[in-house]
C-alpha cells in the first residue's frame, strides 16, 4: 500500500457554498455546500444527470454558477479567471487529447496553453510518464493507443502544470480492470504527495478508495462522509443477506411481498441470486429471520457502498402496494 | 495575447489539417477540380452559338455580319428553319438575325436601317453575351465600310468599347470570380468545422479550462486558416493561369494583400458561424446557407447594377463583392490603385467587424 493519503488542515482546497446552477427551468445543481481538504481524495458519486459534471465544470471555471460561491485554491469564480484555471487540472469525461496528433505534440500544445516552458516540459514529461507508467513511444499517434494508455497520457497532460487540485471526471470509464487498478495507485500517490484529487466514478470499488464521498441526487448533495461512515449512517441496523435453497422460491410464491409487509422490514432488494434485507431496528433481525419461509436462510452482512448507493442515490423501486 | 500560445495553435491546426486526408483534399484538390470544371463549363457556354440569318442572298451587308460572326469562332451558322420563332422555341437556334424587307444593305444606303435580333432569353447570361457579341460584330462591319468609303457614316452611335476583354471571353471574367468563391467556401468551412469539431470531441472544454484569454483562443484558431487560405491561392491561381490562360497582370504583393484581407474576412465569418453552431453538421449547413447569398449578391454571376436599391445596399456587407472586383482588377487590368485600396480597405473593415462580433459572442464559459 502507498503511504496513507491524508487531508491536511488549513484552508480548504475546494470550498463550495450554496452552489446552484440552472439551465433555463432545469436545476442541475441545487444549493450544494461542501469543502474538500488539501491532499484529500474526494469522491463524487451519483446517477447520470445528478449534477456531478456540472459541479466540476463550475469548479474548473467552465460554467458560470447561477447562485452561490465557490473557491478553488482560494480563487473565486469570475469569467476568464486565469488564476482559478491555473490552480486546477481537468481531465474531462470525454477524451480530451487530440487523436490525430502524437503524444509529444499533445503534450507540447498543452504546455503552451498552460504556460509551461520547454525545459520544464521536458523534465516534467519524463517524471509524469514515469508516474503514470507510460513507456510507449512519444511519437505514437494518440488515436492508435489502447484506452488504458490514452488515459495515462490524458492524466499526465492534466498534471503537466502541477495543479493544486486535479478534477477527474470518470477517468476510468471504459478502461480495463487492470489498468483501473494501476490508475488508482497513481491517484493515491498524487494525494500522498499533497495534491488534492476530486474524482467522479461509477465503480464502487473505486469509491471505496476515496477519503470521503459526496453523494449527489437530482442536483442535491444527499450524503457526505467517509465510505465507512456512509455505510454506518445509511444502515444503522445492519443488513441481512437472504438466500434460498434450490427450488425453495418456487414453493413459496409471494413470499417477498409478505416479508416486505412485516413492520420490521424496511426493504428487501434482490441482489443477484440473493436478497438484501434491511431491518427497521437491530431487534427486528431475529424476528425477520424467523419469518423466512422454509428453505431460506439469512446471515448478517456488512453493507457495501453499493448498498448505500442503491438506497441513497438510485430512485427507489416502485413497491407493490406501497 | 500570448505569442507562444498562438504559435502552438498554428502548429496544432496545421498538423491536424494537413495530416487529415479529407481536409487536405478539400483544401488543395477540390478547388483545382472545381475551378477546372466550372471554368470549362462556362467556357463551353459561350461557344457554339447557333445563329440563323434571314436575308436575301443579295443582301451583302447582312451576310458580311454573318460571316464575320462565324469568323469569331463563337457562332455557328445554321440553315434557317422556316420560322425563326419556332427554331428558337424548339431549341434548334440560339439566335436569329433578320434583315428588314428590301434588305439592310439598301436601308443603310438610304441613311439608316435596323436588323432584328431574336434571342433565346431562357438563359439571360447567354443571351446578353450573344447580344453583345453580335453588336460588336455589327459595329466592326459598319466601321469597316466607313473606312473603305463603301457607305457614309450610318446613323448609329458607337457604344462603349469593351476594354480588357475585347473578345468578351467570359472565362477571363468568370474564372477569377469562381476562384474567389472557392476561396470563400474552403476557408469559411474549414475554420468553422475546426472549432465545432473541438466542441464535438470535448477538447474545446479543455481549451476553455486553460488560463488563456478567449481572444487568444480565437486568434489562435483563426490565424492558421488564414495561412492555409493564402497557401491555397497559388494553387487555384495556377489552374486559372495554366488551364484557362487567365492573365496575371498585377503584382504578387497586390494579390497577397487582397487575399489576406479577404481570407481574414472569411475566417472571421467562419468563427462567427461556429459560435452559433454546436456541431460540424450545423456548421456545414450554415456555411452552405451563407454561401448562396454571398455568391448571388457578389456581382460574380449577376451584375450588381441590375439589383433593386435595397438589395444593392446589402451587397456592401458581402466580402465576396469586394474581392471579386479586386481579383478581376488585379488579374485582368494589372491592379488599378483606385480600385485596389478602397476594396482592400472595405475588406479589412469587414474583417475587423466580424472578428469583433465573433469575439463578443465567443463565450469564456459553456453557459
């Protein structure tokens, strides 16, 4: 494991207060307030369209907020604020390098845009390529590289001007699992070195690696805590995992509805071939276990982030009779 | 404005454009093919005018005109159909020249006469050309007779002689015009699609997220396409010169100053267009929609003087109008300064205005 990533005290790297972004009648971000400490790995989770990318765009100086205040590295938002843009690095959801240029050409263009001198470019490029593990030829056309390598170059390009805060919008979407794991090792290294990492993802195993996670839903911030804290606060009474023996389900039609109707049952959600059952209080667990039909067993389960995500972020499934 | 960023932009855009086979052919090959095709099409149009002469065999003056017309190479004498009207209606004839009863020779001998010229007016450009050709032929014949003392000065006032293009070769007139249209099309389309492509790919966000002003991004995106437009000039000019024999009477610096002012305009218009378009398709469509009125109101195909006043005023905002005058002036007449500077000035002014409007519309955010 890499050295423990840790937030540093002092003024926050990102300070968002009452941020609201409206597009016409549509409120993309609604009264969002949070702070990100320096050196933190801050995860930003939510369904598509929950307002994650919109928030990041404001923080990168790309989108004017409708209301509220933001500070990134101490810089507030105003149109064309170069200081704010200098402090942040941005790797957008869409691929942001030019496919029809070589790796070296892309890096040189980025360096010019970011005011990185030729000597610095050479030195940083070497260091960053080592950091991200890019060993391919610099003269390769970016379009010819596989997804994982493109991602490495993209990150190196976003880091070229040594930003205080790096915003990564779904950096590992469409990247092979092995490459994803490597990518997260780099993110941990960056945070350990004091850089603030602000990342959105749809992968729960990645979210686990964040210091804190903010959950967005319909433009609102609905939860903000460490992964462990989120699991505890979302499921204060734990979870039960229910499993039926072969053929048991067919023998008991309608058992799910009956179980859900019990006062001790908050929710019963299918999870692959099993079910996750949330008791209303800790004391309800034994009663629920006893109420299971023949052939079904239940055991205590430590809730995962996916359970949290499904409960807090995803729209609730339409319950029969609810 | 950051010079290093501008150079980086120039590098990037040139590399991207020249590396792309589609862009390369649009820039360098399409204009050559189009100019050649257009040039030949227009070239053929004025040849092979089928002329029927209705005159008695003894009417020497009428046949003088007919033979001289044939001698220019533009006309082909055909056997007159029974009725000239039917011949024109069926498309058998392009023009019919009819002597008055008793013959034109005698009429002129009596002090004045008139021959009737019937034209197929379904193609006005062609009809105008035919009328002008024949009129020139008629004047020549009369002049010759005056010179030889065959007849006294006939009761005719001589119309303006056609300068610079004495044979009224429309290719000399049209090829520079088409050249201007092609330059407009290529530069405007390339510029607008280069910006909208970045919007589509998402790289535009990365540009905006960089700590450079919108002015720098704008000029950075514009300058490379001005350079490419200038690089296009010698190629299409080469076709005009070598394929069509259009003379290049002006100097190269005049050509380049005029082209620079013009391409500055068209690239600025391309940027303006891309501030309204979200993707390459919209930009393309916008280019084509704009191209049509630009052509129509440029004086390249239809004379501006024939337009109603209000429409004529609109043409003052058309860069193609000024460049058409400039390029014809430089190529055919050697670049009279009285035409050169006012038109270059108008183009520079238009470029400055469009660039300013584009800059005002070019938002530093994605809002």
